[in-house]
């Protein structure tokens, strides 16, 4: 499964490592994913990967 948030769709971003000498090499910024159990409307539970920011928002709104 991809490194992608099931709620917001947030995925990896690209950027550069920059050394003190300003040498630039490519790197990836991965989302802070957490596996959580979510109860669906029919009473079953399902595991989904959610980024920490969306998990915080979900707990705030519930």
C-alpha cells in the first residue's frame, strides 16, 4: 500500500538535503502516518492509515 493518507490524500513530497556547503541532493518528505481502527456505520471496524494532522482533526471533531 502506498504511503498516502486515507482521509486527506497527503503523500510524499520531494525536496533537497542542503549541506553547509550548499550541496543539494534529492530527498523525500514522508507523511507522518499512523494506523488506526475506524468503526464504520454498519458496526464493523477497519484499519486505515491516517496522517497525524488528520487524526488530530478527527479527534477534535468527534
